[in-house]
C-alpha cells in the first residue's frame, strides 16, 4: 500500500506552533484548495484541508508562512476521531 499526497493551496490563517509535554514541536494549519471546475453559479468551490506538521517542519511552517500564502504540501493522509462525553 502507498499513501502519498501533494496538495497546493492557500493558507487560511497563520500556522499555530505548539509543543508537546516532551517538548516536541507541532503545528496546525488549514489550506484552501480550489477545485478545477466552476459550479452552476460560475464560481470555483474550495476544499479546506487541515494539516499537522511535526518537529523542524512545524517550526519552518510557522516561521515562513502567513495567511493567504500559496504553499505546496507533500505527505500522507490520515483520518482521526475523538470522543467527548461518551459521544
């Protein structure tokens, strides 16, 4: 099996750099990716993809990107879920 994606889009906000209890850096960001084709109204729709970067990549993402910048991201897709109050 092979899980690799390359995404190109614009950041929707500055990346949020944080550290774990063991002092490992991670950053969260969201990018907006326009679809190829226009909808019935003649507008392009966008998909909003949440990103998580770790270690030095997280620090670089936080330092060098700002809201609205066009970036390319290469990595793997992972899905996650959480439970709150038994739901």
